[in-house]
């Protein structure tokens, strides 16, 4: 009997030894001195598929020329720290140091380390330094407090605020080729399902508070589906349908890294980018990155109005720069608040200007109303937006607006690269419609001012 017990013990020890060797082989540490490893670490990111927000930052000059890349708030109140010296190239960081720092982060979501994550870390540390400096500045000075409040209210991990860095690079007016919009990059249909208003005048995907709440609710729903934050984040990128297919193709495995090879290419990079963004937002000082700093922006106040008003009316009567009004009210995509007695809508202004607005409201509403407001200020029809998807209410059912509406649609006619100005249109609206800038339109047409007239033909490209 004793011999039998001894024999079983020896066999068990041998089995565990073999299993241990097998595990060690499976997770064998890579020799970092090999040419193959060095080539992988130093490889360009051309072979990785990044979200559009990362692609845009590859060319800082191109990005600077894009309309609405930087909000008025950012241009006026966020600037470089002249007391900080940023090295153009950060020192190489060892795997062990990356692992130690990731493990030290106070996060609920797991922050592992592997080769895809290493590439994304190096992307932020070495190749996107100016983009990181900007995101740290605008994030901690403006957006992150709003994100954190919403996440705490929903009982969700605070580090999810860094997801917006991947989605939009923290650009308030971000608009993708696929027609996703805002800080959280919702598609029109997804935004509407989540209760955001999306029509010809209003696009709440650009509303900081409403879109953040919608993002929290959506991520919460995805987490309930998978009980795994990495999979919920991946599903935010590619949709739960693609996650479910990847799980099925992997044989029913249920972690991000187990289904990694069955996911769309961009989603494979998406979760590593989130981990890298969480890292760099917390350790930017360790890499000699100088965050932009923020002056205290003007205090804002929100009031409800029940009459249609154009931003130009407000700007001209009470002297608030139109860019400031646009920055504080980004959800009104045509610079018009389509309020009515039946539906009051919000208007955000610098706090010191709200009393003046209330006192001069009649004068504001009357200022150039015939030329600035469509349909004489009455919503008799909803006209279709040129570049983006437009949705209208029809008997309680949402449907895609028809660009062939009879009569004056308010859009203006366009033939090729020429736009014919219609009633109520401004250079700002025309530039937004064609994805260009006011300055470029003025240069193309030798305009010395922003004044344009109905029927005027303008080159837009």
C-alpha cells in the first residue's frame, strides 16, 4: 500500500513538472536582444489599424487646417506651459517598468502588458507627443471632471473617461468619415436609440453632458452583456454583433485576448490603445511631456428660451463672439436654436451676459430676423442638412429626410464646387456644410468681409 501511495505521488509530481514546463514554454519570455524583437518594437505603426482620431493626428499641420478641430474654449484658454521643457524624444522604457507602472494604476479595469499594448504605448510616448500634451491639458482642465461625475453617478470605473481620447482625441466637434460625431463618436442611429436628438437643427451627439450620459448608459449595457470591461470596450468600437461572432469563432471563449485574432483589425488595436491612453494620461510627466495649461474660462449659465434665435442675433446685440456661442452650444449645428412656445430649448452663455440677454430678448429676436431665420422664425418644415445624415419627425416615426423636398429647402443650390447663397445662410454655415473654413472660402472668392448676399455664387473648393 505504501509503495502504491509513493508511486502515485511520484507520478503526480512528474505531471505537475511537465505541466509547469509546458506553461513556461507557452509564456516564454522574449529575448529582447534579437533582431526580430527590435524590429517589432521599432516598427512603424503602418501595419496597425487605428481609429480615425489617431489617424488625424499623424499630420499636425493637416490637423491644424481642418475646420473646427479646436474649439473656441481651447484656443482662448488652453495654452502651452512656457515653464516646462518637453524633450522631442522620450527615453526608451523597459517592459518591466511599463508593467510595474500599469500594475500600480488605481483602476478597476485590468491593465495587462503584452506586445500590442507595447506598440500602443510607444505610439503615445514617441510618435503622438504633441497630441498627448494637448489631450492632457484639455482633458484635466475641462472634460474629465464632467466624465468622472457621470461615471460615478452610474457606478462605473473612473478610468473609462480615457475612452474619449481614443474616440475623438477630445475634440468637441469631431466628425468621422463614417458620420460618427462628438466626443464619444456616436453614429446617428445609435445616438437616437440612446435618446439623443438628431435632426437638421439639433445634434445632441455634440452636447458634452447629454452625450457623456449616453456613453455611460451604452457602456453599462455592454458590460451587462459580457461581464467584462475589456469586451464591453471592444463592443463599443465594433458593436456587440462582431463580439458575439468572435466568441463563436473562438469556440466560446470569453475574454478579449482569447478572441483577439477573431476580431476586426481596428478593434484589436482599440483595447490596447485604451490601456495605453490610461497609462499616458497618468504618467505623462515621467516621459517629459508638457501638458497644456488652462486659464480659468468664463463662468457659464444656461437659460431656457421659447423662440427661435440665430447665434448672429445674439452676438450682434449683446456682444458675445459667435465662436464663443458655438463652443458653448455645439449641439445647434446650423447656429440656430429652433425653440418654440411648445418646446423650450437651452442656451448657454457667459454668466455675465445672461441677464443682458433676458433684458434685451425682444431686440435680439427682432434683429435681422427676416434674413437670418428660416420660414420667418416658424418651423413649417425641416430642411435637410447637406453633409451629414438628417432625421426628421413624421407622425412620431423617425425617417431620413428627403433632399428633394419641393420649394425652398433652405440649403441653397450647389453645382460641383459652387454654392448659391440662400436666405439665412452665413459663411460659417457654408464652410461647415462643405467641410472647409471661412478663411478658405473668402480667399477663393476674394472676399474682404464676412458679408454675403442672397443669390451670390461662391466657390467652396
